[in-house]
C-alpha cells in the first residue's frame, strides 16, 4: 500500500520540474492540482511568476488540466482567466477524474504526469490511474482545510514507514 504513495519525482515547486526531461520521456500533458501546488489555498488568481511558467509550459507543447477537489467557484475563478481546462470537485484519489483529465487532453496515461502536493490524493490517485507523478512541497500548510490537515497526518505516518523501509529518498523533504 505505502509504495503507491511514492511519487516518481519530488521537487520543491512546479518551477523545479524539468520540462525537457518530461518531453524526452514522452510526456505531453500535465494534470495539476491547484491549492498549495500552483498557488496557496487563499490565493484567488495566478501570480505573475506562475503565469510565466504556464506560458512556457504551453510554448513547449504541453497541455495542462487543473484537477482539484475544491469547488467549481474556486477553480473556475482561477483557471478561466488562464484559458486552462479544469475539473472541480474531482474526488481525488478516485480514478474517474484522472481519466476525464486525460480525455480532455486526448492523451493516454503514459503521455501525462500528475503534479500535486498531497500523497494521498495526487500521488495515490495518479498512480492508481497509471500516471507518472510529481510531488511538490506544499506552498502554505497553514491555510489548509480540515480534510487536508487529516491527510497530512496520515502522510506523516506513511513517510515514517517509507523511510524505515528505505523507500523514501533522503533528500526528498517533508
């Protein structure tokens, strides 16, 4: 069970993702979480730095879909000005939302990667759907809701077990 929580890659921020490496691996689509992955949970719109990164992602030929467990109002307010398709109330880690994101991009699972800040929703859900996963350090844990705080406690237990088994990288953070 705990092995399904292991991401393929761990980075501090989305800006640290090696897009050239992803392209070389055949990745053409990025399914990304919103809150605490792209911006903090309390940041309503994309920052100028994030807009620049998303423009670069698109220029390099990647498609992007935002997949969030947050409500439609929150996700649409963020994604629509950017012209990025989105799936709110995704119920991650359920596989249906990941499959729907792939359909929106017209891609197969081996052509996409999931980027998110939670092991229990983003990594576990992505791996269950056959996708590669990139785990980012959460932007602002202090702004998280109750469900995410519960997930973080479970993550700590999982991390302790993974470290004990030597499966979590020493430089993997968290």
